[in-house]
């Protein structure tokens, strides 16, 4: 929220510790109780405290950086708007946000820093385990989409199989009714071993049971690599691996 500095009268953010115009202390300072930065100054301080290597991550706070492969936020002097941007690999720029709400703009880049940190941690874990690192960018989104499509296709196939099985069973029952005795016989007062109140079950049809279900069609093979890492909120505690390359072709 914008407030007036009690010393110079300029409009400043209620989260600014000092007035950016006259350097006087902000007597109406509003501190975030949840630890989430609300200003560019707080975002820089947060990244430093959490040990995120924003230089290696190519994150520029308070700078209108124009080279390819960069994330950034700055305040435009002409309009006063806060601009959150991403410079793609080809040098083109995608604007994530442009407006007067500094807290909103800062939060957009704050969340992106944490997202990239999480991807880097997973990347390093895979390398340490001797696995082929998978960068969770467009490939992983495609993987999740394909998994959903595959699940829908499998469900459709199962429904078709059930319908076909039902039609086949009904046809078989109709055929048997004209060629042999029915599936069960009613024996008044009978004491057969398989007798259920005088109704004996025909055991010849055990081949129609569902016991032959193929365990390979189970859902137990779901790819656990799509789970979220529990280290999301932890401090950054390792060097940035230069082999990691963010998805610089997307808009964000």
C-alpha cells in the first residue's frame, strides 16, 4: 500500500524501512509477518538470507537487464510501474506483470526463484544418484499430460472390454438355454454339498470368473518422479550447478 512520507510528503510503500526520496525512517512501517517479501529491497534481502545464488540463477532485482536468458523486476521511472519480465533465449521479452502493485510484482518473481531452486535441487539429486538428470520443464509437463491421456485411454479400453464381455455372456446364456440345462437346478429338499437352499450351482462356468485379471494393468506403476519435493521451503545450501539450464523458450 502507498503512504505519504511524514518528512518529505512523497508517496512510498508501507513496507519501505526508509523513504527512498529523503532517507527518513518510515514511521508507519508495516512488516510482513509471514516472511514473504513485499518489496524489491525485501526480495534481495530474502534471497541473501536464504542463500539463493541469484547471479548464477540469472535473476536481476531492480535492474532492467536486456541480455537473453534472464528473469527480473524493476520500476519504470517514466510510469512508476513495476515490471516483472523474462528474457528468452532468442532475446525477446515476455512481460509477466506490469502495474502499480509492488507486492504482487515481487511475489511473482519470489515464487519463480523458489520454483527454479526446487528444480535445481532435484537436478543435483539425480546427478548424485548417478541417474540421467531430467530437467522439469516442457518435457515433464508433456510427461504428465501423456500420463493423463494414457489413463483415460486405459479406462476407455476397460469399459469397452466390460461391454463386450457382457454381450458375450448374454449371447452365451441364450445359446445354452436352448442346448442344455440352465446354470442352476432346483432340487427340492436336496442335500448336495454345493446346495444353497435347494439351488445347486453349476461349476462348469468357473472359466468366466475374473480371477485371470492381469496384474500388469494395475496403477501401481505410477511414476513417483512427478511428486513434489519436501525441501520446498528449505534454505538453499549448495552451489548452483551450471549444467542446469532453465526453460528459456517459454513465456515464464
